[in-house]
C-alpha cells in the first residue's frame, strides 16, 4: 500500500461530534462511506 493510501487529513473546524471520542471522530469518515470494519479503521 502506498503512503498516499495510508494517510488522510481530518479537518476539525467544528466538524467533530462532541459525543464521540477523538478516535471515533477520526474513524467515522473511514467507516461510513467505505463500510470498513471498525477494527480496520482504527
């Protein structure tokens, strides 16, 4: 897997869910559109 495929940017500017942890906020964009397993997203 290339480095570009393993990296991403998380824009924070008020787009985080206060009810979720930092890990959950970061993993959510990986889980929702791609249907990755939670363990794979972490």
